[in-house]
């Protein structure tokens, strides 16, 4: 993959032409959001959420049956988001499709105007609402990245057959958890995704900034930050219980005690339930804004992935307070 400094060139050299790609190539601090499709067929849910996020993020992820629970498809929801004026980042997991289904869906997604994709392994089906379902994992997330890049850059299917006609040209993303075990090997794993052809990375939620800085220093030392764009994951907390749960029960999450204590202190002594909830949300937003400001100072971080799942109304507030408005392009 060419270095980022070389990627920031003429529009004619864009890989996908997506707004997200243009923002990053132009050197702006990018912002992606997250939009969870509903557990039903109501398209109005997507339209309403898109209206909230439009103008505040450069693109928004449409999750693909997150936590292995059946929801409206990422591609279907993404098409509705495009109609509503919001650029989507569709997600595709290796859990639910073989390479035939994946490539077929990618052709359809591109025809519907979708230009960004995030390649994922997918949560194990035992976490969801169809625990007896069979996972597929015909290919892994690294191979999925390579396959999507091959469709775009080599103009051929994964089997090597030439695509005769329009080939799908996506801006290709992947996920990374900087705090997963073993911690020392995480930068090398990220390097593998860069080598596979990923254009951008969205990380897990970051609350332990010093440890993330350590991860990013190693990434920079290895030169990986010059091979792809790294968007640091941030998100507002609603309750102290949520902070505790992530600290104590979510594998791969690193939530310092300080964050939990701040959330606990925010609601302390407030008897009225509505007032307490409002105070907790306000503190969660404050923490998120502080994290964004810190991310902007870390070498190699080219943007943020703002995850306010089922709390899209917080995004405009956070973006305003973080000084990230108006958005470019």
C-alpha cells in the first residue's frame, strides 16, 4: 500500500471517491459515527437516526448484526442512509456469509451507492439470539480485507476470475483493539491488516489514554501510521454502571478506576431520578470531549470513531464542545 503522504494527491487517484476518503486524504481530522439498525423492518428508524447524525460526522457505521442479534441488514440500512443524505460505512462479518455471498452482497452494495466497508470477524453466535445457529467463517477478516481490495484493485473475484464490467470500489476499513492480549503484539497485528490492504482502522473504545499512547508510539515507530488512517474509538458513558461493567466484565476493555469514580461522583447525592440521569449523562459527555481533545494530540491518530449507540442525540453536543464543527467538504 502506498504511504499516506502519497495518497493525499489528486482526486483522480481516489480509491473509492467516498466522502470519508476525501476528508482523510485532504488531511482533515476525520469523524465517523455509529448507527445501529433496528431489530425490525422499520426504515423510518434509519431515516430518523441519519437526520440526527447528518452534518456532524463524515460517515457512519451501519452495524452488521452486532452481538450476533438479528437486525436489519447493514447494506439495506446503508442504502436508506444514503437516501437520507448520510454517508454509510457498511459492516460485513465473516460469521454469517461464505465468500460467494460476500462478493454478491458487495456488488449489490456498490450498485446501491455504498462506498465504505468495515471488515470484521463478527461476535460469536452464542452471544446472540440464535445460539444454535452455525457460524460460517469461510474466510477470516484478514482474507476479507484482501478480497475486497482485490475486487477494487485487481478487478477480479476472489477466485481470480475477471470482473467484466463495473467493479466495486470500496474504501476498506478494519477494526483494532489496542488493549487485547497479548498487548505487545497488537501493533504487529495492525501491521498485518495494513499489509492486507486496509485503508483505515477504527479502534475499540479508548478510556486508558496513557496505555493507548504507548500502543500508538509503537505503531509510529513501525511506520504503520503511514500505511493507513487510524481513527481512535471514543464514546459517551450514560451511567456509572456502564463504566463498571466495561471495566470488570468486557474482555479487551481498559477502563481506569478514575473514569468509574468520576461517573459515580456525578450522580452522588442526587435523589431525583431524572436529575441524576441528566447529571450522569453530562459527565459522560464531558469525559468524551476530554478524550477527543487528547486523541487530537497523539501522533498517528487521524480522526475518531464516535460511538454513541442508541444515544445519537449526544453526537451534536459532543462535536460542538470538541470544536469539530463545521465538518469539512
